C-alpha cells in the first residue's frame, strides 16, 4: 500500500470520484440532506486538490482510500475521508488519519476537526475510538434539527 499526496501529475480523477461515491454509498437514503459527495465531479475533485491537501491510497494499482485536509485557524479540517468498502476494517482509515496528524504537526496546528452526519452513529463510535470528541451539534442551512456533529482530536497531548 502506498499513500501519495495529490499534485498536478495526478490524473485519475474519475477513479477517485468512483472511490468516494462507493465509500459513501451506504449513506444514500440514510442521511438528510444527501451527502455533498453526490454533487462532486472529477473536475471538482481536481479543483479541491488545488485548494486543499489531498492524499490517496493505492494498493496493487487501485485507488482504495483518500482524504482531503484544509488548514483552519486553530485546527486541520479532515474531509472526504473515504475507504473502499472492500478495504474497510484493515487499518487504512487509521493510516490516512496518521497523515492528517503529521500534516497538522508540520503546520503547527494543535487539533484535527471533522464533521459526521448525526445518523451515522457507527462513524461517531469509530472516530471516538480514534481519539475524537464531540464538540458541537449543527444543522445544514434550511434545517431546524441537528444534521451533523463536529468532532475534534487534540494533538497537543
């Protein structure tokens, strides 16, 4: 397994989109509003990689995981953390998260932050096991109920 940082030489945007859609497919029909992943395009991913810090995991030539990182004032935001269903449960998510932690340290940022949908309680449990704590409950525009939670991991310990 190799994990590489996305740069201008990366051209496998359609495959990356397919990976994200496959990883997020179990959310379809479970979360409201629908995942922003459904609005992604290959071009949007290329633009996202220009604006953020993206990484992909490659195993035997196939993209198996990814994440996008965005520096914020007091933390590093972790977004689109995705692992193909066939590769889940093998430690790839942890490896990708370790890259996020290394990136935060290199940028002098003391914490990681992510958001996960309120309905995805299994994700809450995984992130908690990885050292994240729930810090806020929020709603998407137009919703009066909680639609997602924010979780943070303090890296200063």
